[in-house]
C-alpha cells in the first residue's frame, strides 16, 4: 500500500499540526507516522520509505536528523487533544505514570550511548535509558513524554539524575481544570525529589516501597519494612477479592500509617497472595492517607498500563529500532513512535463514538493488533474507493468491485 495523500480517516488527528510545521515537514510527519503503523515491526527509515510516494528515503532521514521541529511539543499537545475527546468531568482522576525502558544498541557512533543494566537480559549492555511518562484516563494510555538519560561524563553541566528527570516531568504536567492527579511509579522513583515535586504540584503519589526502607510508627521505634511488614500482615491482615483482567483473585492485605524515612507521612499497604511465599510480599506507599487499603492496592495496579504501553511500543511500533546517530534524530524517532500509538488510539476512539465520552466509565479498547488491523482496513478501503472512482463506466466499475471483493480486497 503506497500512501500519496493524507487519508480522510485520520485527517482530524493530523490537521492541528499544520499550524506548527512547514508544508514539507507536515507531509513528512503524517506519512512517516502512518507508515509506522502500517508497516508492522519495521520502523527503520529504509523500510518506511518504501510505503511512501514522492520523496527519497534520504529526505525522510534528513527530516529526522536535521529538521528543526519540536517533537515533544507535538506529542504533548496531541495527548491532551485525545484527552479532550473523552470529555473529562470535574472530579475524575487522571494518572501520570512514570517509568523507564532500556534500549540496547550495537552501534558505536550513536549519541548518548552508555553502559546500562538490562533487566531482561540480566547483564550490562551499551544503549540508552529512556525515561517515559504516560497519561492514563478511563483505562486509555496516552504516551506523553520521552527523555533520554545521559551519564554525567557525556552530559557535563546538563547532567540530571533519573529521579530529577521524573521530578521535572511531574512539575511540567498540567492537568485539565477540575481533574485530580495521581502519580504512579515504582520503587526506584520513590525519592524525596520526586515526592516533593508531587507535593508542590498538589498531586498524590503511589509507589512500591523497597524492603530496606525505614518506617517510624507513632510512639514506636524506627524499623525496616523487611522486619515489620510480615508481622503486620500476620496479625492485622484481612482477605479481600480483587478484580483482575480474567476474573477475581484473593489477596491478604494490611494497612499501617507512619513516617517513611526521607519521605514523610504515608499510608503503607502490605499485600500478598495467600499461597505464595513471603518473599513475594509487596509494600505499597502513598501520601493519600485517607484511602482504604483495598483502594490503594487497586489504584497502584493501574501502573501496569505503562508496562503494556512499553510492550506495544517496542513490540509493534519500533520504539527501539532506530539506526540514527544524532541526539535530535533519536529524540524524533522516540516521539514519532509515540505519535503512531496515539493515532491508533484516535482511530479507535472514533470507532467507539459516544461511549468514549461517558463520565467515570472505563473504556475497553481492542488490543493493539486489532487496532492496527482496523486502521489498515480503513486505509485500504479508502485507497480502493479512490481507485474505483477513476473508472468512468458504471458497469465496469461494478465488475471491478465484484472482482476485488472476491479476492478479499474490498468490503
């Protein structure tokens, strides 16, 4: 499928970009993002250029590496535009989920390469660590920002710790008026710099607390969570049923209040599945101390949305498939991958229709593979309609459509 013009089914998504990009930039942007979605698991410029008409692949490469456009701003604005399409109501909760992903690279000339620990391979590799933030609203995940961390040796005076990057994301996030914001992150980001940024912005945060953390309960001594948490669960825990993607599951949970070392006043919820070993015990911490234990567990579990997002971005949309060298080109690639995910979400919200605007109702969008198939089907149908309209003879047009239908190429 060769794309030579902007399809009607996604014009509403790309039209706002016209005011912020030059005409050549706008053409490169929409064509690359759509090719990204259509050409599954092939996000290299060489492969994408084969689906596009009018320009050589070197022009597409220059758009990534040399063209001056603000990819982060486009991703940010489109994320809030998609949020607006769901008509958020005052009092609803929006989640800002922060995590990082590690991308191993074999190249030696790429900008910002450093030695990082790859959790999947359980070894050190050379590559990039990308701090990522996503908005989750009514169950829909929207990629919002990507920042490539650099070690102090490469960054120099611009060096920032990973937690400082996360804190900057929190401070930069401005939710629509009337929405409550809850920030979700894992144990690595549970640091004073991140929690202070949440407090300054008026957000509540939820995180897992590592077992070597020290907590002080009112009138009691300071103790490590590894020593205290099992006792809390044994003597003060209760069994609850929690909803899962497939049915329900039992958990044993217990809640305590105290002061977490270097963090401040928190409510801790200890949880464990009844038949699993004690080493699987999890301690969830939050500064929203008015919530009950079951609600805190349910709220933190919404952090799983970013893990699903990483799987979709890396597995189907080529987040880590870049072969460019400059820092600007890498940044552009990451944000274009995020835009390709957003265009699929936009297309699915269009199909859902009014259901997407119902207040306080979780949306169940199809899996990414089905969203990809639906977009490809619409693009193919629009392309065939354009082809058939060029046939002036009515009977010939009908016969062509019948043949295409028999071949499975037309609806």
